[in-house]
C-alpha cells in the first residue's frame, strides 16, 4: 500500500480578494421557520445512530487545519441535523480537537525553528495590496505530539465506541485498513502512520479506522474515503515520491474491503457512499495561471542572455540532426523547448518535465564534437529536461511558496525563471490525464459497490452535483448564491482552496441527501445552507 509523509505538506496561497478576515463566528440570521420535518420520512433506512468514516472532507477540515468551529460544521454533523427529522439522535459525537485555530498541516516545518505553532489560514494584508491566506499562531493545545501535548490524545480508546464521526484528515483508503496508521511506535518513521487517527488509537493497539467505524454500532453510515488517493498526488504536482497515486486495482480491492466491513455488523446497517468530484475545478488548481511571471525589460534581457547558450545548443542539434541522431520528432520537440522571456506581465514558468527527452547524451555529443566546452556542458546539466509552461499545464497553489524566490540568495538564480521548478510544482498533461483516469476508475468502483448492494447502499453523487455548479459557476439555494471559488461572500471553498467552508459542506450535504432519498424512499429535507457561514467578508 502506498502512503505519504504527512509532515512534508507545504502550501502558499495567493488570492486577489480583500482585506483581513475574522475567524468563523456564529451569526444571527433572520430565517423562515423550518417546517420541513413535518413531512419527513425515513423510508426503509434507520437513522437512529449515524456513523461517518472518511478523510478530510468528513473530518470537517477547512482553511488548512482541523479546528473546533470546522468540526462543529463538518459534513456528517450537518447531515445528522437533517437526519434528526427522521429519527437520528440529537447527540453526534466527534473526536473534538479542542483548539480554536488547530494545527496547520500545510505549513512546514510546523512548529518552526522558533517553536511557533501555526494554525488555520485567515486572509491578511501583511503589507501587500492584496491579502493572502496567512497561518495564524496557534497554541500547544493543537500540537499533534502527545509528549508535548498530552491532551492531543482522545481518551483511552474506549471512547471510540461512542463516536459518530471517524473522519481523519490526510488519509488514503489503504491506511483505513491497517493498524500501522494508528501505531505511535511508527511516528516520524513509518509513512503509514497518521497522528490524527493515532490520537484515537493511542498508543496503537492493532485497531483500524474501518474496524472502529464498523464496531461503533451505527444503524446508518456514510463512507467517503478515497479522494486523498488522487488529490494528494495532484497537490504535490504529480510527484509520486511525496504522495503516490493509488492504482485502480489497489483501490478496487481496498474499497471492497472497506464497504464489506461497514456492511458486516449483525444489525445490517444501510449506508451512503460518496464518489469524487473533479478536483481540477477547485480553486487550488485554477487560481494560478500557467504564465504568471512579470518581468521588466532589463530583467527579461538579462535572463535571455543567460539562456542564449542553452538555446544555441538546441539550435545546433536541430541544424545537425543527422550528425547527432536527432529524429524529426525530437527536432520538433527541441523547437518547443527554446526558452524566451519578455518585458510583459505574463511570462511562462520554467519547469522540469520528466516526460521530455533527456538531452544529456546529446549535450555530451556536442562536447565530444567540440561544439561546446566542458564548462559549457556542465552548465547545461540542470536544463536537460526543461521547458516553459503551456496552457495545458496546471499550477497548484503550492507553487506560490517557491515561484520567484532566490536560490542561495543569488539574484541570478530565480526559481521558475532561471532555475527550473521541480516536478512537484506543476501538473503536466500526462499527470493530469493519469489523475483524471484514476478518479474515473475510482468512481466506477464506488458505483459498482452500490449496484452490487441496491437494497442497502445509496450513492452520494458528489461528482454530478459539483459538476453542475462548476459548469454554471454558481448555484442558488435558500436565496443564497454559492460559487465554486474562495471569494467571500459567495465562495464555497475555504482559504486553502481545496476544502469547503462550512456553507460549502452544507451545500455538498444535499448531494448525499438526494442519493439517500432516491435509494431508500425517504424524504429527508435538504439542508438549508443559509444557516451555515461562508468565508467571512473582509473588513476595513
């Protein structure tokens, strides 16, 4: 099973929104009295105890962290409020993190060298004309380290039986099936370990997340695991060393095991399975263009002078194709790999692309033929598989943490300009296609599980539901406009660009309710999204 190192995640977000943002706070709203419960029916389902198992989207994660207000407005908690109309308990137990700001898993290192602990993102100016999501200084109460913060551990393990929400942030499907995920002996050394499940299993007794959820006595469950099996790979720009893309065959086997476990209790629970939306429609992958680099005339001229030798080497290979064994296909590729910058605001980014032909052997031949010197050959080494971005490339927001920064404080070594960005900072077309193919395959597996258990399972078709708002770029529910972006007051995404805000989770809950009602003949009322907060409007 492939997993990833949680501690390696880093994120820097650049947004063109307004000024400093306040934390999420409950706000009084004038609403029409809710009478929807009067006609609600449970159909053939039993909602007495609702249990949810999943990853970040189930935990209530938003704005880069798991914090108290986010948990209070988690997707399962929102669903349970609707299920109360049809017999669900008013008590919905979650493994409360007990921190107003939480622990930001996108900031690395966290804590920093000065022992600052960083929590959720909030929009702040920080001296700039446009605000950026800035991690807030949190407290030791949020630190996922039981040696320094004993209260991070959630009880002695016996409390798990009373839990309703088994959502664990940054967890892939396979991790939900193995005990190493909660075994603290692997903390810092075993990439399968996840401290946010470990806090429920301390110190590690051989339990598994799926096993815990199945044993919780639920009469109805939600299973929404698997999005991180491809989303984390995309967040890392398709770098498999940091977050591998789960294979379709591995996913199918693991998903079958998870569904089987959730259906196995003797009380024959029913449930809803969530499928996966197009992540490339999320702000994290749409907010940064492929050509975001502004250069003035003197800087552009200096950079072009620096690349004159590289371009000349490519030109020599093209001009003497037969002598150096350059095929017509490679010659065409070399023409696209010429580097050029201009005095404009929209220069393309210089990136590494592992799908390109490695020009190392061809540069060696140029040196052997006396066309370049040994020193010139050495200078070409970093550029053996580089190109500038095109409109087919996707630039994750994480790229903002390095784009335009200096290497070793050398003004001639600028990341993305004179120094190519590593694989993790751009999603190439082939990586995009592999991610989309995996998502489509995973969704087919989810649908197949529902079709195989038509009397016990419903499909929460998040893919189609989100596809509609993505296509229209807006939706209106309960007299509230929702848009698939971060921008307050309508945006449904939180400041990290990947996870919804509270209103966004309320909006997505409707996809699950629709599926439940269709499958079980129920009439659970759709969530009133006006009761949930979006990302707050900036204030003066």
